[in-house]
């Protein structure tokens, strides 16, 4: 048994490392099959940057279908996104083709389904172009009506309807060679790339570009079902680009590897495992399971770090540039901070919170990714690496620390009612929360003020009272409140935990809530899923606080009452005045 | 404040403070300061400020940012409408959109809470001042915060914002303040462009009639429209107040002012009907329609002389001119997403013998003679640029404050962390 205990952590970490290596290995294709991998590596220009066709395919399929792979129907095998794009380009206009019959358009809204006279498909919710086909005029009519209404007056049906028409448009653009810009400019200037349709027109007007022919031949070989010719043409075209676009190709190849490896997905799975191990450790085998959880979290955080660096390399930007990247960055920061806490306290709590926060933030990030390319180009005002690296990174770390403190608070309350709080744990947990709140105070204050200085640099005003700025200020005030309340003896351990949980609610407001108001310079647009998600999060946190406010009699912890004074701290007022 | 800090290692200790100094009688000043210095007060002020910031954020769904700032943060008291919280519920908790609640409740404004926090902070330091390593961080943090609060005060009171809209190839020597309007009377025979007499619209609104030695005639306000439609052809049914000038043919109609929530950030375009009377005898010369819609001033003949009269944004003339050489609006290939806005300008200042070309772009302003020029916007069709011109005597204060507070926090929390880690090391050993 002892030997088992000693080897358990290493077995877990080793197996997971093996799994990661396997996920990294490229798939091999036989020479008589279409080499989708090679086709995915071809560079295109889309959304203002050079990216591999694979990324274009995945992000568009993600928009349409909420997945990066597709299938003919619910029971059919998964196929790569790049195949969907190639098929759309070669036979997308034909209603009898396989791609037109592939169920990819996700429609969940029952009103839209009845408008299109489609039957709900629970658990799948995806429909093919052929099925929607003859109802498109109805759809377009409705969309015109919605277009005329004020965006603030639109209901769920309107919003989803517009989404669907945009998704169909996106497919049509691919099928009719309007998207992406597939034809590389021969002079190496990104501004001169063309979509295939455009390039064919240009060729007819006498502006020939050898790349147009090459791409057309690749598509023709695909359409005619000649894999060997297709593979050869793809390789030839790529070789011909090497001279002008060598540096871009290196990056796009790397991006394809990144897409294939799906590091954030792998991390999410592993964080889930960390959480399971940490929870199991409370039942038995405490020491070895905790060790396993800790080292596995360590391994995962290495992959997580690598993935963040990889994104920075591809984009040439600091880690946080949009909501998606802030989510993966917050997850990373939370896990790292928890591992530091675990290293100091070695009580398994750090592991559990690392697992929860890592998993939760990556799931949130996955949902945020559904809105398109996560490596999008920056709006003019955000086009500054200096401020992205300082203000944005620091304020995001401030969110991170506030969340960690909040989840430690949740752990405190849940352990309190679950009879798991010993004297020792009360002490260490409140120390942990206190320390993390101090850290959060430092980061959120500095980050907020740096944001003000950025605003001073670009708009001429240090503080504009914009919703997002106010949100950041509320986090700072809340952290200051917690610290002063504790220094003043107004709260003790349990109060600290409760206020830290409320800090989660405040951070949630600042992070997602302020964007939903639809006003101000930082408004990235209303997102219904986010609003609902936030409401649920607030509900959960509020419930924790309510539990935390229950009279101590309801807390079953045996030795707690003596240690835990009630929230009101009337008699402690003495402390604030010199006696 | 430090006295009450609960040592991180053992919270229970804090309940029994160890008296370090022998008891002595409090002075009257101390009697006053001690309650003001209470940490309990600090915490409650934080709660109130927290709520004010939250309400001030929600208010921006109903009012413009500027209105919200003036009502909530740059005020002593504010009436907060209940409807704001209904709106909040509509966004996050699925309240029916038809719900509407009237009425409001009074609350403390930003000036009041800010001053209260400042007093509380200063009192705390006065009563418990002690210079030591332990307290140095706290001292730095709090002095940095004082600098920041004063900085916001200076900005609120003294900062001046204006704009310069310049077409390519043109140069101008004035800054406009869009929120202030004036009626300008220009004597075209004057030597310089600045030979102008202006009457602030506010003044005219307050007095009704304005008479001044510098004015060649008296002005009487008939009607002022903060926001108006583009003047249209007048018909026989219209009651047209105007009897002279462009207004004889056209009529302006008042429309509601735009709120800050206007998604296109469009601005109000004002119009006014003004009666002009001969100086001294009060003979009415006619009623004119003056409007920001008109790009050129209207000629008005008085006493054998013709003056150009216009309603326009308040202008402040500068000793230098700024000419726009080129405005660039770059987008990412294949998208409408702006990549950069930049203005290549020529700055000419004869009084300082300056004549140079400068590029102003997003995140890269020009600072000159105490003013800062930012790339703010552009004229439709990319034919010109709009620069934001800000004079803020307090602009440096947040920079200082940020550095001081951050350093203070690192010092304070760092010392605590080191002590804590040391304690753990000794107990573990």
C-alpha cells in the first residue's frame, strides 16, 4: 500500500503527460486520400490578418454550429471543419450535394423552428441548408423587419433570427468565393489579397495572378474527386508561396498545430481531473491524492502557459486582447495563485480551488469563442502593446485574485456547513483569503489607475466615469472595504469569507455586467448568454452568502461557535479609539 | 489605523489591545477628531461610495455620461430614480420591459462622499500619526490617494475641453466648445479675424435683451432651440417669427435634445430667432433665424455698415494655428475595422517662432503650451480631422498618485507577507 501511495502521483501525472503527447501528434493521411491537414495549412487573409485556412474553417463552423467539427447528422462520424469549407466551395450551390445536406446550422429557438416548419431535434438542434432551403424567402422577409426595428427593442426571436440569416450569409459567401481572401498577392502586401471570385474577375480583366490558377486547380481536383492530384497541387501551391510568405507560413503552420492540439480543451479536461482528485482526497488517501492533484495541476498549468505564449506569438500581442483571452488568462492566474497557496499551506484547498477556477474559466472561454476568431485584430484605440501589456494584464490579474479570494470564501462557507471546519482550517482559510484580498487590492488599484492614465493618453481624460471604469472602481472600493472592515474588527473570519464571496459578485458585474448596459466606450455589445450566465453566478454566490449568514447553530461544526463571533462587531469599536 | 490591524497570524489577539502608553486626558480637538477618524465610518463611507458608483453607472442607461457625472459624482446630493433598478432587473432578472416606476430618492453625491472620506482619512492620520517602517506603506498609500482625490477635484473644477475640427488643407487658430454657444458679430472691415464681438447665448437667455458698447446693435432673444431640425422651406401655414435674412424663406423646428445613449454620438444642432434693434432708439430692424445648420454667417446692415452674424460654438482664439496636411483612416484589409486614425498637422506659432509638422494619432497626442491635442474623431467622408484639445492643470496628479500608492502597497503588503512567512518558518522549525 505504501508503495502504491508513493507511486500514485507519478502514475497520474505520467499518464496525463502521455495523453498530451498523443494529442500533439499529427494525424497521418494515406497518399490516396485527401490531405485535409495540408489544405488547412494554406494561408488566407480574413478579419485583417493572414491565418491558415484551417482557422478560418474552424471559426466559421464554430459560429454556425457551435462546434469545430461537423457531421452529416447526429449519428454520423465527425469530420474536420476544413472539409466543410472545401465542400462548400466546390459543391455548396448544389442542393443535392452532401454538404448542403450536412446538418450544421444550429437552431434552438422554437419560434424560428416553427417559422421554418422544422421539427425540434433535442440534443442535436442542427439543420442542413437543404432543409432550410425553400423557406429562405420567409427568413429574409423577417430579417428585413428586424433590421428596421431599434436594436434595443429586439426580442430573443429577433436576435436569433438575425444570427441565423448571418450564418446562412456566411455559408453563401464561402460557396460563392467571396470569403475568405484566398488568393495570395504576388507582391507580398496583405492589402492586395483577393477572394477567389474577385481574382477571377480581375483575371478576366487582364490582371492575371498565377496564384488564382493554382487555387482554382486545387478546388477543381477536389471537386473531381482526385485526391492525389489535389494533394500534389496543394503542395506545389504552398511551395510557390514559400519565397514571399515564408515567415507567414511558419506562423500559420504553428497555428494549425495549435488548433489541432486544442491546448485549452486539454487543460479543461485536466483541471476537471485535478478537481476530482482534490475532492477524493477528502474521503481518503489524503496525502497521495493531494500530491497527485498538485503535480497534475502543475503539469496542466505548464500547458496552459505554453498556450498563452503561443497565442502571443501568433498574434504578436500581450496575452489579454479581448473577452475570450481575458477568460483564459484569468483561469491561468487563478490556478497559479492557488498553487502558490497550496505550496504554502499544503491542505488540499488550493488544489480544489485551482481545479474549479481553471475548469470554470475555460468553459466560459469556450462559450465566448463562439463569436468568431479569438485572435481578432485590435480596434484602433486598443492598438498599443504597451497599455495592453500593463493596464489590461494587471487589471485582469486583479480580477483573478478577487475571484480566488471569493472561491476560497465559498470553500469556507461550504466546509462550515458541511462540518468540515476545524480550528486549524478556520485559521488557515481566513489567512489565505486575507492574503489574496491584499494582493487583489494591489493589482486592481494599480490596474485601474493605469487604465485612467491610458485614457489620459488617448482621450485626454484620466477618469471618464464610463461603466467599465466604474466597475473597476467598484472592485477597488470593495477590496478596500473588506480590508478596512477587518482591520477595524467589524468582521472576523466568517464575515471575511462572506464579503470575499460578495467580491465575486462585484467582479462578475465589472467583468461581464457593465458590457450589458450597452453604453460607454468599453461596451462590446449585448450578449444574452452572458447576461443569463451572470444572473446564475450571482444567484449561486448570493446563496452561499445566505448560508454564510445562517445562525451559527445551524453550522454543525463542533468547535466553531467558540471561535467565530457573530458578524456584528459592536464591542470591538473600542479598538478603533485609543483607550 | 495600524493599531487596529489584526495580526494575520492570530486574529484573536486583536480583541484585547495591549495598552502601550499610559492614559492621558484627551484634548478638545482630539474629542472632535477621534469619532471622525473611526474605521467604522471609513467602512460605511465605502459602502455608500460603492452604491453611488453603481447607481451612477446605471444612470448612464437613461442619461448621457456627462449628465450622470454632473448629477452623481460632481455634486453634493443626487436624486436617484427607482426606475434605474427596474432597468437593471430588466437586463439581468427578466423583469418585463413594460415595467416603469416613477419617483426617486435622495442620496449623497460624489463631492460629499469624497470630502467625507478625505476628512476621515486626514483625521485618522492626525490622531494616530506615528512614523515607523510598519506604517510607512500605509502613509504612502493614503497620501497618494489624497493626491488622486485632489486631482479629480482640480479636473472637475478647472479642466477645459474643446475641439478643433479642421478640413484637409485648412488651418484654424481657435478651439471650439460645443457645449457653449455664442452669437458672433464680425466687422468684416476689421483688421484681424479675431475682430469679433460675441454674446454668450446663456447671457442672452438670462437677460432677454443684450445691449453693450461693443455691439453695433441690441439683441433680443425670441426663441432658442438647443436642438433643431435642418431649416426647411417655410409654407403659408407656418407662423414664421423671422422677418429678415435666410429665415424669411426657411423655418427651423425644435426637436428634443439627444441623450448620451445615442448610439451614433450625434450632437445637438442649435437654432435661435433673434430680433435686432437699432442702438439707442429701439427701432426694430427685423427678426433673423440664426442656426448652426448654416455654415456661413448672415450679413446684417446697420448704420451704413454690414456685419456678419452667426450662431456658433464658443471659440477661444489661440496664438498659434494648426493646419491639417493629411488625415488618414486606415482599416484592416478586407474589413471595416479601423486600424488607425492619424492627422499630419502643421503647427505655426509666430510668437514662439515655431513652424513644424507633427503627426497626431490614437494613443499618441501632441502636448503644446499646456494643452494636449488628441485624435478624437473625423469629418464625414474622411475630409478632415477632429482634435480634442484639453487643458487640465491637474493632469500629472494621477500619474504621481499611481506611482506612490502602488509603491506604498507593495511596501505594506510585502512587509506583512515577509513577516508572515518568517513566522511560519519559525513555527515550522
